[in-house]
C-alpha cells in the first residue's frame, strides 16, 4: 500500500508521480489530490471490470462525501475520438461537476489522453489525476500533460497541454496487462535509452528476461528511471518549444503507420502505438545513417535491442511509402513545408532536425 518510489515533476505546475504495488487501494493517497466533491472515473471496458470498483470503494472509504460517477469507453486506439470525448464531457455535465471536480483517468494511454483532454476542456480546465494501468501509460503518457484525441487524418491532432495533479501508478495492475501490451510499453522505455542514456540501454538488455516476465521489482526500476528521464525534460520544456520533441523519436514514422492502418483495436493485427514507435525508431536510425549523421552499426544495435524484446522493427506489409510520407507531413512537429524529425548521432544521443530531405525519408520508407 505504500508508495515505493516517488518522482517529482518540477516546473510551473509541479506534481508527484507515485509508483508502487497496490496503490489503487490507497483511497487516502488518491483522495488527497481531490479538492472538491465531484469525481468522474474514466476507464475502458477491459480495465474497468478489473479495477474500477476497487478504486471507487477505496476512495469512498477515505472520502465518504464524494459523488463518484463513471464513464467507460471501448478499449483501444479506435476509441480516442472526438465523439467519445464529447460523451465524457456529457458525463461531467450529468454529474454536475463543478470547477473543483476531478477526473480520474484509470487505464492506458488512450483513456489517459482522452480523460485528460476532457479535464482540460470542462469549465476551461479541472483537475485530472492519472491512474495509469498499462506500462506505456506509466512510463510515458500519464506524465507531462499532453492530452488529445485522434482524427482520421492523424493522431493526437486535437488536444491540449494539461498537466495532471498527480500520477499514481499501481504496478500490481501490470500483472493483468496482456504480454503484447507489456512489450509495447517496453518500446517507450527503450526510447529513453535510445535518445539519452546508453547505460540504461545496457541495463535493459541485461534485464530483458526479468522485464518480459513481468518481474515487479525490475519493472518498477524501469518505470522510475523512465519517469525520471521524462520528468527532467518536461520540467524544462512543458509545452514542447524545444528539447521535449526529443521524446518523439520514432513517433512521426510511427504515427504515420498507425494512421495508415486506421488505428488498432484489441485483437486486431494493426500495430499498437508502442509497436509503431519501435518500427519508427529503427526508421529514424536508418535515416540518420543515410544522412551520414550516425553509423549503420548503431541502427543495427537498436533494431537488435527492440527485436530482443520481441518488438517489430520493419514496416508492416502493404503500406504505401508515399502515403506514409503524406501522413508524416501532417505531424504536429512540422512547420509549413518542412519535415521536422528526431534523428540521432549515436546511441543515446538524439537531436531535432528541422528540414529533413523528403527524398531520403521516402527511400527509408521504401526500404521498409
Ligand atoms: P491503451 O490505452 O489502448 O491500452 C492498451 C490495452 O491494454 C487496452 O486494451 C487496455 O484496455 C489494456 N489494459 C491497460 N491496462 C491494463 C491492465 N492493467 N490489465 C489489463 N488490460 C489493460 O494503449 P497504451 O499503450 O496504454 O497507450 C497508447 C496511447 O497513449 C496512444 O493513444 C498514444 O498516442 C498515447 N500516448 C500519449 C502520450 C502522451 O504524452 N500523452 C505518450 C505516449 C503515448
Ligand atoms: N510522448 C512524448 C511527450 O510526452 O512529449
């Protein structure tokens, strides 16, 4: 029940990331971050049956006066839509949520992004506490305040920066996470190693079996290390005016793949977000080598590390390189008429490149 680790996110709106086993049962900890009386728990239909009643019961035990509503969306990226966002807003209206209300985002990154966006918009901004239950959400999406929904034209095109009031990551929930989702989360963990921490990469390679087996103590270390990396960057650059863009290594490629495939639903063959990022990071490394910025050997090492975690490293069959490039042009990181990508010079050293040659990108996409 006790938080075993805490990571502080500094900056204009500081908050704490609590990482520990059993934290969803700690109603006092969750309740401490709720200012008013109204709470809306947003979750999805795979996570809610496992954890929603437990969170509600724990909260009511600690704060019996709370009025707690729930809103459950279908699981999967295909649910991160404006329509579903509108329905979360409708639930806040039905709850009669006031300015001091709190949204609890109980689930993976899809729930976190959509619930966070609803909190950002309701009455121009109410509190959101992130309760991430997927590894990807614990190491990335719950931290840093990016909230959004997708459009058919592209990922995360409608959204807002809205930092959470707290992040409470119960590592016990990872025991029910499907193995494919665990691996997808590990792709984002590897991202931190790829952009800024060679020693972390070596540690990840060494602890591969423990991580893939879901060994709780090793996963907790990986989560804390990832959150420390992200906290350091978002504290300096909360709204991605500069270095925060480094956290998007592989994402422009990855988002293009997700958009071209029409977004994944549980059980579909489409790449899920972390898998698409894994492929995207390898493509970024290949492009860096093609542009003479890095060695091919580093790209091979990254592909090998991702492959060791059973993550995909090549573009799925049937996707048209020109169509992928068109999707990449709509990415939020671009400015008019130029493709802005995160590339690297060596394993653990990344940089933002503002005007990347499209012909080189197309060649990398065509090579797969
Ligand atoms: P997700 O939310 O779809 O969750 C993955 C799957 O695992 C879902 O089916 C979910 O129901 C299930 N699940 C989650 N926790 C579970 C648990 N403990 N037990 C059983 N099942 C569980 O996907 P994700 O990988 O968590 O997040 C991906 C999303 O996050 C994407 O939309 C991506 O764009 C977004 N993202 C946002 C940021 C950000 O900074 N805001 C960063 C990275 C990714
Ligand atoms: N996942 C990238 C970011 O939060 O900036």
